[in-house]
C-alpha cells in the first residue's frame, strides 16, 4: 500500500505556526474583564483575514466562496468563536492552576478529531511544514494549526509558563519567556504602567 493510499488524499503544506498560535487566536477578543470586551472577529471575513494575515495561514477558498456559501461560512465562524472561547477557558484555567473544564476539553478534542491528520513533514518555499490530509471547508480544516497548537501547548503546559495578565480588566493570555519567570503583565508599557499609576495614586492619596 502506498503512503497516499494509507493516509488519504494529501493537500497543500500547512505551516505549524508558533507554539503559542492558539493564544494569539484567543486574544482576538481582549479587555475580557470589562463589561464590554473588545471583539475583533465579527464575521467570517474577519476570521479569514486574521488567519491569512496575523496568523499567516493558508486559507484555501476562492474570493467569492463566502458570498456563494453564506450559511456554511456563518456556521464555520460560529464554530470558530465557540472553539476560541473553549481554548481561552482552558488556558486561563492552566494559568491560574485551576482545573480545566471537562466540557472545554471535550470541545478541543472534537475539533482535534475533525482536523486534518498531520501526514508528514515536507519542505516548502518557506521552510518545513505539515503535509495534511485534504478536507473540505470546515472549522477544523481552516483552524487546523490553531487546534494543533492548542493540543501541543496543553500537553507541554508544565514546561511553559502560561500566564494571564494580572490586570483584571485585561486577562490577556501569554507565555512568559522572561528569565525570571515572574512576568505579570501582557505588556509593561500598557497594563504594567496602569498598575504602577494606580498604586502611586493610592499612595499619594493616603498621604
């Protein structure tokens, strides 16, 4: 039996993306601690642009696919947002050393089961990538590298410092790559400085 017969149809090369690609995806919704969080994905077009732009992932659909398949596009988008929120809750729990919700883990496992199989590694124009089994347009197929990233990062969570921004209004997720392992803020110039300013204000007010 040939490799192709064994693994099914093989599609184009799919880059694996960074190890924390899944965190980049969940952070498309931010200021999660505020009454009105900021949402950057409001429809399939936003999702497609994020995948092709920020995530640098191939989106193998014709330019008019969404307009000719509106119901399918809406379903893919809805499923993608649902998965995004499950991944956020999973890693938010990991960040604060709380138990991961069974329903959220089940949602990630369903997505993983529906994602194309990583058949083999192959060298492309931009370096090595996964050669994956071909699937039709679906949420698991389009978000495959994000799903792989979430599963791989969760398995290795004990080796990484997965953090949630200490600003209760922010709650951005990130991997702490600092030498000391004591990073608390998504960005010192934003949330870190806000905290310092608040502490300064409280001290001066007391005095």
